[in-house]
DNA sequence: CCGCATCCCCAAAGATACTG
DNA sequence: CAGTATCTTTGGGGATGCGG
């Protein structure tokens, strides 16, 4: 654990817990679900094995992650977010919404597997209208229904969107439908896009 | 600038920009308004002068902060957030809301001056009901109206809350009014408390 | 193989002194 | 006041080793 900022401040305290290098990216991965040590190592290119071990130990010590060993058939152990750890999703979402605006168009070769599920969860899920959505982007598939994000497809979708990562980028930022194929209820999808690109409202809604 | 995570991912990119030690705390301070180098240094106990200079240079380079020299009478220069930098408020708010739950009751001697304004902006301002609120906590004063936070008092308040930092803590987390003095429209204040302690809704509102 | 612990090296942080 | 220069200390990156 690195040195504390030693301030009585919720932000400084939060950064004491998750502000070190790699920590929030580990949490980002674990938002996909429980994962083994080696899976994490594979999905975080560049992280040293010692760093990963140290971060997991810290995260466990402060109640963000739990280590479980799976029952006998599979003798491996997995890391899993606690409920408190899972709530870091709001932090990661805020970071994603802020960061995406200076990120520029995608370079497909730098996209990690599973990126689409994150993208849907971060940008489309919050405030999504009721409906069943399937995204097929550059070989990845993810779905959204009831504000829940799933890796993989979904039965009886209301809308299916198929395009490339680049197509999705320009759709999102400029509403350009070049190279984007929408199957099903296009108007419903437009409403989804409206909520996704609306300015973020943090906090509760005014009464 | 430290090493990039080198992933095409909005979160990783955001952390490339503001993920280094001290960076988000500098932004937190600048949310109070433009500030001189020495002010920042004073308000961030423990930061080295070289680190502060380096961070400010990085933040300037990536369009989060701008350096201005004030017009002749005052020959000093100030650092100021750009609009893009100001939007990091949503990230800091998410961190604050997450972090406060594991922070514990306040230790008054570790509170930095200006903390109350941040606290009001982060916890009370989002979604606040219409009204004029004044907070007087442990010698600090801050106000809230139209969702705008101000350092200092306000004319014609609807409600004035006076207590200690500890009193505010237990009021917030346990609705305990011990040692809390409410002047004015108490019911309005209760509504403010309701919105402040409601679970955070990130993203736009469901249609 | 999986899950780390150890070691080495370098880059970044911390502390302090000093300067335009 | 607003930093730069310098030195020491700490932490990260990468390779390797090793028990289960």
C-alpha cells in the first residue's frame, strides 16, 4: 500500500484505496465477473505479476475484492468484487464518460476482448429505455435489457445494431449512420442513443 | 507524464491523463476556482514542489488546466480549469460518494479549509430541491441555491443548518439531529437530505 | 499450468536547497 | 512568488524461480 494522502476527505480517502496505478483497471476487469489470477494478468497487458498480486492483496484487505476457491471439480481460485467494490462502477463510468471525449476514433487492434460489454454498460445502460437491444460490433456481441448488460446475444431483440467500432464511434459522437445496420425498432434505438449521449446527471433527480 | 496503459479504452485513457498520484487532488482544489501556485502548494500538504510543477505542466499540456497571468495591478499568475477540466467534477463526485462510506466519522483537525464547500457541492448540490440553504459547520460557512454552491453565506436563506463536522456526519448517515440546529423551513431541509442520501443515479434519467 | 514470491533495474515520488 | 536542481527513497516493469 502506498503512502496515504492523510486528509479527512472522501475523495482523498477513495484515492488512498483505489488511486494507485492499475487498481481501477483491475476493478474494471472484475466488473465482468469473477476472474482467476491468470485471466487478470492476460487481460491487463503490461502489469507485472508482482504488482497484480500486491494490488489484489490490498483490494482484499480493504474489502473491495474477495478471493474464493472454487469447489473441488475445478480446483482453481477466483477473485470477485464485493458489493462495495462493485459500486466503483459509478466511478469507472464517470471516468469513461469524461475520458471518451478526448480519446479519438478507435484503433481496432488496441481493443481488448470484452470491450463491447463494458462500452454498453458504461454508455448505453444508464437510463436506457425499456427494450431488448443486441450489439454486434467487429465480431464482439453484447446485449442490453432492463438496464442490464450481458456478454453475448439475447433472444427476441427489439433492435439489433451491427457495425464496426469506428462506425459505433461516429454514430455515438456525430449521429452518423454510415456503415451502421439497424434491424428492428429504429425509433427505439434512437431513444437509446438520446439517453446515452445526454449529459450525465450525477446524483438523485430533483423533486 | 508517466507511462501510458496503452489501451484503447476510455477509462484507461482517462487514467492516463489524471490517474497519477496527486493529479485529481489538484483538480479538486481548482474546482474552488482559479488559484496560484503557492495556494495549491499550501492546500495540498505533502506534495513536493517539483511534483506540483510537473503535474500542472502535464495538466496544461492535455487541456485540463490553463495558466493565466492576472492584469497589471496584481502581477501574479493563476491556474484555472478549462471547461473540459471542470467536467472532472463528476469523477470526483463519484469518488467522494463511494469513498465517504468507508471513511468514518471526522477528525476535525484533519479537515482542510474549504472542505465544507466541497462537501456541499458533492453531496447536497446534485438534485437539490429549489431553495436557499446556508451551512455553518465548525466555523466554515457555505451555501447552496439553484444547485449552485457558494463559499460563504447567502442572503434570505430558507434554511440555516448549524452544527459540527461530527454532527453533520451523523445527520447524513443516520439522520440523527443531536447537536444540529435547523433554522427555517425544516421540511425543506429534510427533502434536501432525502436527495443527498438517495442512491446515486448516474447517467440520464429513464424515459 | 496456476499463483504467486524474489530479484534486479530503472523511473517516479519525496524532501530540501536554491534561484530568477 | 514560482518554480528549478539535486539527492535520496520508494515503487513499477520485467524476468525468473518455485511450490502446489
